[in-house]
């Protein structure tokens, strides 16, 4: 069954903003900034990555496969995604509370909006239409926990530490376009594999093949590409942290 919410890497490189003339570097920056707003505002409201902030970030990435950042500023879309995800994941927050938290956390961005609550409620309607009211999102967290049970040779303590590392990798993967280019189950596999590598956990003969009983057609090269999307994000943001410079509002046309 074809997943209509999964795009190829080439399609992502040809997203609407890029077709409209924006550089891939700038488009990537705005995606990261939008997801940063989701995480920072969501954390202020005590929402969790699993499920609410991950779902909101997925909505955000999907939205910009149909629209441009110049038509819909990333800061409004981010808040709209968080507002909508809260409803869908049964962790609702009032739109007013989301907006107040956003203004407190990012005053340079949001103080310029005279009617921020109305703007966010307006973008929610555009989101619903863009996402075709298909709002259930598969997340990698449950699959990660299930895979954590299939390694009897790994100590409970070591497995717990490895799962925590992989969980962090998954959280951070939402700053990238992994959630719209790779299925959730495969993200769980790849980032657990990366965590095993980081922890130097020895799995013996199945070290590079343990996932084959579930996804036999997924190559080691594909796993490595998935891992490198997260590793490349860490490298890029170490050199240029998100919002390291004053965060400018992307103007409407």
C-alpha cells in the first residue's frame, strides 16, 4: 500500500518553496526553525514529544510539501500544527495559551502579530484542508519499544540506555525531513541501530541484519542513509545553531 505522506528525497528537494526560488539551505533552515518553535512552545506547555510534538512536526513538514514559506510563515504554521496536534492526540491546549507561550518564548517573532490567536485559528483551517483531514500519524516510538524486547543477550540496563539514546535520536529527527521520507517503523530500526553503534553494543552475528525478519527488503545502505540524516543535522546545528541569529519573520507576499 502506497503511503501518500511519504515523498522521495528528490521530491523534498523540489518542495514548493524551492520551486518558487528559495535555496535548499534556506528552506531547510525554515523547517528547522518551525520545528524548534513547536518544541520550545510545546515544552513550555508541558507537552511531550511522543505524541504531540512529533505529530505537530510531522504536520509541519507535510504542509510545506504543498505550500511555500512566503505564503505561510513558519511561525504561524508551527503554532497551528501544535494546536491541531493537541486536539488529535488528546492533549489539547487553548489556542490563547499556545499564543501566550509563543510570545513569551519568542517575543522578537510574535510581538509583531496584533491578532495572533485569530491568525493561528485561521492557519488551522488551512492545515485541515491541506492534510485532507487525514490526521492520524504513525510515530516510531512504539516500534522502538517493541524492538527493544527482542535482544535477550543485551542486559536490561544496557538496553534501557540504548533505547533512551534512540528515543533522543527520534526526537531530534523531527528537525529533518525523515518523517516525510521514511516510514515510522524504519526510522525506529535505523535509529536503534545507530544507538547500538554509539553505545558499542555487540549483537553478534545479527549485528547488521536483526531487522530482516520484519523488513527483509531494507538494505544496510538505506539504514545508513537514514542514520546520516540525523548525524548530519547534529553536525549542521553544531556549526550553525537554530536561531543563533535574530529570527526574522518571513513576510507574506
